[in-house]
């Protein structure tokens, strides 16, 4: 639609087993929209079935409406998690306020597959407002009196016995990670038996492999994505290359369907 200028992050990896249970990922980099009178920009009514759509608003406001009676607006750092299940028709637009005032919009949308036994589940809508999304500080075990090296917003999944905000039908991890300090090396725990994808929303990192990060190093810059193979490790080690780096770390238990 005319309101969402996105590109397919997963490209030709979309819908492949390496990403399961994720299917697709579209990212809309920050873009300024002028004020507008009349119909908001966006995408008109269209159907979904058999999976879930997850929309994250980093900047700006997005309005959702569907044929099940859900109508909602999400703003900066809010998330909407829609389960299409056996079928839903919805629409997505800039909010009326954002349309009237204009501003910068930055967002992304991910598609999460549903296990076969839940394909025909009843549709549902979860509004995950930023104040309801739990935050975990990194590293998990740091010396008393030391400042954290980063934070993780747990949109879905679990870390350090803290559960994410979203209800899911299979184990899914979706983390919004902030790493403000260039030069910091940060250990991020991640389930060893889950597929793991790292997306650099802003800034830059090096992903460090091997014992204590002494093995291969892979550099990732803005809007780069990497499918990680943790080889039995339950820790992702990264070195922050630029201040105010922001990542999305996501994945989950492969459905193998």
C-alpha cells in the first residue's frame, strides 16, 4: 500500500525451514510522510489464513481493523499480534492522527506460522502496548553495582524466567534488543534447539562464534540479517560496533511441517 514502504528482509529464504516458525519479514525504514487530508495511507481489506501477523511500530502510528470487530491504534514501540487462524479479513492504515499531523513512520511486520493442529483456530487480536512488554537487562549475571550493557524487550518468548508479552501457539522468540555502548561484548542467551535470526535495525555488530567468541566473526550493518547456526550453544555473543545499536532477535522451535 501507499503507506508502508517496505522491503522483504528474508528475500529468497522466506517460507524456508531454516526460518521456521517464521515465514516472512518486511521492514519499513524510517520515512517521513507529509500531513494529509482525507483517506489515510495504507492497505485496504485483505484476507489471511493459517498463520499470524506481528506488526511492530517503532515510530509513528498504525491503525488496524478487522471483520471480527477489532479496531486499534498502536504507537511507538507498541506491537499488534494478530492470529488469522481459520480466516480473517483486515486492513492496516496510518492512524487518523498521524495522517492529519504527518511525521516519521518506521515499522516491520513478521508472519509466524501456526502448527498444523492450530491452523483452524479461532482468530484473535493481541494489542501489546510498550508498557506491558517486559524488559530484561544484559548481561544476565553481572557484578553488583555495574551498569547493564543492553536491554531486551520480550515481545514473545522467555529469558531468565521472564515471559514475553505475547501468547503463542508454539515456542516463539521475538526480542527487541538495545545495545547502546560501542565496544561492548554482550552474551545473549538463546535456546539451543530453536532457529535463530538476527536483524540489525540500526547500528552495527560483529557476531562472535567459538569458545569465548574467539572463532569466526561475522559483521552485520544496518538492515543486515543473519540466520544463525548455534551448533548446540545456548549463547549468542555479539560485539557492538556502533553506539545506539538496535537488533531484532527472533526465531523459535522449528515446526518441521
